[in-house]
C-alpha cells in the first residue's frame, strides 16, 4: 500500500490550501487526499504515474487528483525545482464560481485532469516566455502571502488561485484548438459535458441537485441531462453514483473508517442506501469488498513469502 498523505499534514480545515517551492529529488510512490498542482520551475526529471514514466522539464504544469499515486525520479547530479500547490476542491466554493461565472473557464481544473492518462501527461502544458512568467508571478505571490500571513491574505490567495486556474485553462484551450477538429457547436457541447463531469469528480462529497448543477453551468436541467447522456450514455445521477462508489472503493482499501463513515465521506447520509447502491454497482457489500481485498493481500503475502 502506498503512502497516502492526509490534508491535515499541510493545511487547516478552515483554509484548505498550502504552497511551497522546493528542490525536488527522487521520491517514492505516494498519494494524497488533496489536489496537487505542480509547476516545474527549473531543471528536469521524470514523473512516474501509474507505472509509466513521463519526462518533465522547466515550464511543465500538471495536476494530480485526490486518490491518485505518483513518484519522481531525478538523475544524480541533475537538479529539479518545483512549486507544489496543494488544496482541497472546497477551497473554491460554488458561491464564488457562480458569482464570477467561470465554470466555462476552468477546463484545466475540470477537464484535463480526467482525460486518459496517456493523453493527459503526453499533452500537458509546457509554458515559456510571457506565459511562464505570468504563472510564476502568481505562484510566487501566493508563496509570499502564505508566508507573511498579512491582513486579508486568505482572500488574496483564493483569488490568485482562481486567476491561476483560469489562466492555465486559457493556455490549455489554445493548445486544444490546435488539435481538435470538431465544429464549434459540437466542441462546446462536448466540453460542457466534460466540465460538468469534472465538477462532479471534484465535489462528489457535496449535496448536489440537478437544479444547483444546472444553475452553476447556466443550462436547463433537461439540457443538462441530455448533454451528459450524449457524452457518457448515462444520466447525471448515475454518473454521480458511479464516481462516489469508485471513491468509496478507494476509501475502503486505504482507510480503516467504518462503512457508515465512508458513506458520509462520499456524500450519502443514508448508509443503508449507500450499501444497496454499492451492491448494485460492485456485486457485494462494502464490508465484503473490504474483507475480500484484505484476504487477497494476505494470500499474496503468503505466496511471496520465502519457504
């Protein structure tokens, strides 16, 4: 089992954010409960994700989602400096997204991190010139603010983080337009569906209704369901259940929390409903799933033990 880094190791519940600049050496595979945005400020190395190695260089930007595991490898004698921006999805509240009307301007946060791994990491952003300078300025400003903790620093950091994500999304959209050959209408429908899916991935633990989701993305509930069905062949509610059940499977494997607690952590107040839903999707109860995984680990350990 890989090391899973908890949010309380870096950030407080009332301000779920942390940022640091560090000389990055080789580091073993690990995961975390928070979103990690990485900017390679200097040097080069190798990023290892799901067992696949990807070369990374100065100007590279990528996002690691909660529950994902990754590692770094840096050749002896080489140097790599990175800026790690760690935050919980709740750091950017729905009220602010709605007030600023930016759900259609956050594709680097809601779309790119949920693409297939090969597309996601082979087509990550590599910034240079004025683009790299603009991103680095924002990151360094957040580092100063969190270090000085002056009056209003939490507000400034939150706004700068939103500005950073919108800016990265702009660069990402320009990169996408060079590779996508859909009509503008088709592209907009596909991207809206993917944005909604990404939002659900980020906020599966919240109380989400069709009405609130439609309002956030400025579409009718009917159009909302149509977009999701066209892209994913399932309703919005079915997609949300699938996301929650997948996250519950990870929690059952990675933590010792009781099933009733896991149900709450993935957005279900009714543990009985959660258990019935889990059986429907997985084929066994949450307790049976956890026990089965534990037996598999023990069996594998016995098979690997020397005789």
